[in-house]
C-alpha cells in the first residue's frame, strides 16, 4: 500500500510538471461562460484552478471518510462499553445471587440448629417435668403411706391401751397384707 501511494505521488507530480510546462507559453486568455457569468483566464490559471478544485474534492472526501471512521469507532466503542457494562452487571448479579444463596443456606443451617436446640430443650423440659411428676407421685404415695401408718398406729394404740404395737411397721405391713 505504501509503495502504491508513493508511485501515485510521483505520477501526480510528473503530470503537474508536464501540464505546467505545456500551459506556461500560452498567454491567450480563454473566455468561459457558465450560469450567466463570463470569465477570462489563461490556460495556466485554468490548470491551477483545476488543481485547487481537485484538492478541495480530495479534502472533502478525506473529511467525510475520517468522520465516518470516527463515527464507526465511537459506535463500536459504545457497543463494547455497553457489552462490558452488561457483563459487569451480570457478574454482579451472579455474585449477589451467590451471596443470597449462601445467606439462605446459612440461615437454613442456623434454623436447623435452632430447631434442634429447641427440640433438645423441649425434651429436657419434658424429662424434668416427668421427673417432677414422678417425684410428686412418690411424695404423695409416701405421704399416703405415712398417713395410713399413722392411722394404724392410732388404731393400734387404741387397741393396745396406748402402747405401740410390737414391731410397728411389721404389724402395719402384716395387717395390710391380710
């Protein structure tokens, strides 16, 4: 590409020199009429005007091309930026979702531990209640036995003249068995 550009520049300079040398000896002005205007110019002035027109055309095309390239580049960069932002948002969403999942899992584990602990507490409470109930029943039974033994002692004391029966508890136990 560079070689082709250099060759075109050499051809353009050589053509310009040939045109200048060919138009320089001509001094007869040429009359031109266009769009209701009439102008007189020498062939050399027409050559220079043609070169200026071509230069302006080239400059205009270059400006359009560079503007289009700049627009394409901006749109591409904007698209890449948008894709990067979307990727970043998706990454943040995935991280947030993973964090929430981890928190949910942690909460479930914590709830399971709490439920297990509550179950243990309830079981311990039930065991304490059962032990208290057994102790209460044992106390009532003991109180009833003492009350019965006291009644027998009182009944025996009336029957023995106020003296306790010999072998106290054995007699009460024997009377109960009979």
